[in-house]
C-alpha cells in the first residue's frame, strides 16, 4: 500500500466505515478482522494486515469499506458485488478508467462509441458483468496511450529547455 493509499485508508475510508457501523476507529482487532473478512469475501489469500496486500486486494478492500460506510447506497453495493465476482478484473477496469481520465479528462471522446465489448467505464450499469479479456485489452490500450502521451510531453519539455539555454 502506498503512502497516499494508506492516508486515504486511515483518514477517510476506515473512519467512515466505523462511523456507519458504530465501531471504534482505533480498534485494531476489528480493523484486522474486517480486512480478513473482505479477503474471504473476494476469495483472495486471507490476510489481516494491509501491508501484505497487492493492488488488486487493496482496490477490493477500499470498495468493501466504501460499501460498509454507506450500506444503503445501491451504487456502492453494486460495485462491491461486481468486485466480489472478479476482483482482479474489477481493478484492471478501474485502472483503465484512470488512464482514460488522465488522457481525455471527463469530456466525451472517441472511445464513447461502445468499444471494448460495449463498456466505456468500470462504473457501467449496476451489476453489469465485466469481460476479463475486454477489460485486459482496454487496460493495455489506455495505459500505453497514457504512457505515450507522457513520453511526448517529456520530449517536448526537453526540446523547450534545450532551445532556451541559460
């Protein structure tokens, strides 16, 4: 877990889940028990510590805590159910969404033409299933386009620096 993820976990997600459930946010045993319950629900290797989790498991844990914090939210419940079905595919779809937003922002773009098995976002309709192969293709496409844009931007800044010697 990165330092940014850890801060989000301890400052936002865990306290919100505790407030909704009436738990004490400082109860380490409850926190470890909740992490283990999440790992059991997604059929991942059982771990009660967040330091041993991979990125796929961290995304699932965040989704679970989000669901615990607002159990009456249909969107959060639907995301948790989709995550439970295949947490690795769910994480790849979320990563693809992040790369797409980094590339194109939130405005409509050419990918809104129902490519990638009709899905344009991991936050598709409630309880939609995610095709692992389509999600993998979309993630690879978005990640490579994002990296290419970053390389071009880096090369352009190098040219500007080189053309303006101090």
